[in-house]
C-alpha cells in the first residue's frame, strides 16, 4: 500500500528553531511545501531507507523525500534499476511514481538551516523514527544514508553505537530479524568529490536486493 503518513505529525512544532525557520521559508518561497516532510512509499515495505533531512530546494520544496534535488537523482535511478521504483526519476509528488517494497523517510522531518540539524533536534524527531521502526517486520533491511541516519536508527532501537560502527557498505544484524546497511549519503558533495561513486552506491542497494530476494 502506498501511503504518505506513518507515525508522523504534519503540524509538528516541537523544535522551535526549525518551526520558525520553516515559517520564514514559507514567506520567502510561497510555492514551496515548507512543512515537515512525510515518509514516502510502501507502508509494508521490507526496505526502509533513512536519510538525514529535507533539502531546501528538494524535499522541502516538493514535499517528498529526495525529490527535486541532486541527491535524489542517484537514489531513485538506482531504486528503479533494482526493482524498487516504478520510474527512474522523482520530480514531483503527483508524478505517479510508486515505490515497490520500499519506503523512504528521514531522521529529521523538517528542513534545518544550512542542512545541519542540531543534536537535540535529531533526538526530538527520533520519536517518530522509533515508531516507524517498531512497525517493521522481520526480514526488513534498513538502509542508512550517512552517519547521522545510522546513529538515529541505533538510537531509535536503543542500540549502542560502539557495537555497530558506521562505515560505507557495512552490514549489521540488529536483532528481531532486522539488518542495517550503511552507505555514504548520496549528496551532491559526496558524489561530485567521488567519496561516493555510482558503483559504490549500486553495490549497497544490490546487497539490499540480495538480502530481500528477487521481489
């Protein structure tokens, strides 16, 4: 089932700094979504992708994770190639794209200034991620894009970071039938500096597909 809401508060104002920043963004960009961005995809998915936070001119503008910015180019094309998406591009919330056995969320649901959420904001938003993870079934693969997403997943599951060290392509058995895969974030900076290449990212998604089966 495709759904855009799960354990999510579209009117959340828990973090004063983020709420006030979004108020300012809405005034400056009245056509932008500029609210907490909901998860997107199959509510019963066995692949959950966890990003950092909405980008200013991407998810914050479109209202869909990784849609409208550079980071989404590699992500959605790779998901399409491995059978997790109906189209290789995500351009707008109403573009008809469907995720198959895949769901995308963020560690922080609101756009942070300079794309840098504060530790207390990550911790505050972790309540939403905690409920999302509690509803996953055994056999689910969680793909964390970047160290912050990795740490947010561990916090939500009450796991100790020292027991599950972040590293690109690292694989962690979390218990309860859950597997955590790590990847460097598919941000413009990482891809342009070649810290993350297309082949590196495809290899991680290929591993997720192998763990889940052909689908």
